[in-house]
């Protein structure tokens, strides 16, 4: 960045902080704004923020007068260029092409500029920006590094190198550069935004929250910053703090899909209000129709609202967009279970286990499905597996006890049938006529056995009745998964607010 831009942007940072330390050389400011569109846009866009941050009596008269003069001079666009301004250089052409988003052409001009100015830090910096836009991160990092070697105090070059490292997920290197950029310019808002994103990705949520505070302290009407802080609060399991931030973000900018997405997550998984979650996910899908997580969230909400056909459609679409989303298969299995399509439910639970072998709920729900269709042995195996993964999982323990009772019932029923069978009578012939007392003993024994059998039959019938009520009339007890915070797979939980 040129020295004039550095000084000017330091001054407008003072504006943003409410200090109103005015630029002493007004003519130099005017000349700079005449040729620098970036700084001109930044200053005029800052006016409203200055009013918001000023004291109760509003911004000072001096500030108002300066802004009035500048607006008057620039009301018809920048004043005519001087002869010196009109001199074409590769650097100027490159910057103009960059502003037109012609990244490759801009880089080619910066290549030419380096040939004539090989020790100009700004040329390497500008080429690094173009290479970054072309997604040539390795080349961009080399140019930013060389720019820093030529000008170690260039906060912009340090920041953009850190941004490049962040894009490569080299968090340590990125954080090192961001710390340095803040040392050079403590009010460099973009650095706090980037660093918050890295802290979020590395689960350093308290630090991410602190950087969000830094951003909002400087940009109190930044809708994306509120949306991002809401996502951080959500990750910290503080939905009561997340929701106001998400509401604020959408008040400032109702088109923010990430704010709608995370508000849907809050309503669905934290406040258990699926009817409120549905329109949030629908808003996301209206803008990003390929958003797998929104289909999954809305499908889950429809399932909880017992709108099973809609749930089936959304969950299937989520799986089409991301076949590795194990939770989508799990929830669709639950939908099939409610629709009494047990075979399909078993297939989806089995698919879940193929993607997430340690998912105890998949074993439990598949065990329930097997019980429903009478596959007792398979059901017992699944409940035992669920308990091995989670020994404190009471639903599987109860299901296992019920199946053990069912096995006993089946054994009792078999025994009952055996008891009720009457043996063939044994007739005595004259040739085998026993003694009289021997006959009487046998008759007495037969009576005793008959009485015992009748008692045993009565007991078994009572047990069968009890077990029938316990097991045969027991409805399927499918269990919903523990409320997932974000979906698995490719759907990003949050998009950086600086994009």
C-alpha cells in the first residue's frame, strides 16, 4: 500500500473510533482522494458510521464541514486528472484492471512493472493480490513475503499473507501474521475478522468471541459480524445469546442465508420449535438450492412435526447432495419406521452404520425394527451392541429385557403344549393282571400328576397372559438421535463473515 493510503486509512480509522482527529493537510487529502477510488469510497461510506458513533450531540461541526466540502467537490465524480495523473504506467494499468476484476490482465501488467521497479514493495503486493484472486496461492504468498522483506511495516502485505495461509488452512502461520498485522495497526478490522474465523475452526471459541467483539466495536452495524458471533455462541452451546445476534443480523440484512441457517438450527435443536425452523431453512434453500444442511434441517423438522412425506423428500435430497451424511440415513430410517415400512427402515439404519460404525442409536433403532418383524436373535444382537457402545443407554437395556421375556414366553408356550398332551392309556389284560394294591397305587399317582399338571398349566397361562401384554402388544420404540448441532459431511456450519 502507498504511504498516502496508509496515512489516510489511519486517519479514517480515527474517524470510525469517534476520535475525529482530523487530517491536518486538507489539500493533500483532496489530492489523494482525487486519484484513489478505494480511499474515496471508504471515506464517504464512513459518514453514517461516524454519526452513529459520535456523542449525543452528533459529530463535530468541523467534521460536518469537511464532509460537506468533500461531497461538493466530488458530486460530479473526481475532478479532472492532472498531467502527472495521466501518465500511464504498468502499475497504474494493473490497478485499473484489478478494479475491473480482470485478474489475469492485471497480473501481466504487474509483471511488467516489476521489470522497471524490482525493489518497489507495492508492485509485489499488488501482484500478490491478483495471484490470490487467480487462486495461485503459492505465488501470492511468495510475492507478499517479498513485499514484506522490502517494507516490513506494511500491515496490508502482512495481513494478506496471513489470509493466504488461512486459505491453505495453515493456521499457525496465519495467526502469526495476523498478530503482526495488529501490532502494526491495532485498528485493522479485517484482521480481527479473519482471526475470529481461524479461532472458530480451531475450536478456540472464547478467542473467536473476543475478536467478534473487536469487529462490532468498530463496525456496530455489520450484519455479517452479528451473524458470525451468533454462530460462535451457538457452538459454545449458548442459544440464548445466539438468537438475539442472529435476529439483529437479519434485521440489518434479511438476505443473510447464514443467519437464517443458524437461526433454524437454534429453533430446531436448541428450542425444539420445528415449526419455526422450517421457514428459516426454506429461506436458505431459496438462495442456495444445493445446501445439503438446509434440506437435512428442514427434513428433520418435518419429521418432528409428523409431516412424514415432506420429511422423506427433504432427507432423500440431502443424501443425494451428500451420500456420506449418516444422520440423514438415520432420520430417514425413523421416517420409514413411522410409515411402517420396516424393511426400508432397516436398510437405512444399516447404511448409517456403514458410515458411522459407532452410532449406538442406529443399532438401537435397527434392533427395534428387527423386533417388529419377529427377528428376535438379530434384535438382541443389535441391542447388545448398542449397550457395548454406551453401557448407560437405558432404552436398549429395556428392549433387551423385553426380548428376554419374549424368549421365555416362547419357551413357556412350548412347555404348555407339552403338558396339555394326554398320554395314551395303558390297558391291563388278564394275562398281566397285577395285584390289587398295585393298581390302586398307580391310580393314586395318576390323580396326583393330574392335579400338578392342572396347577402348572394355570400358572403358565397366567404368565403367558402377562408376557403377551408386555411384549406382543408393545409398540416400536424408535428413538430420535441426540440433537445434532451441525450436519455431518460437506455442509459448512458457518461461512466467514468477511466474504
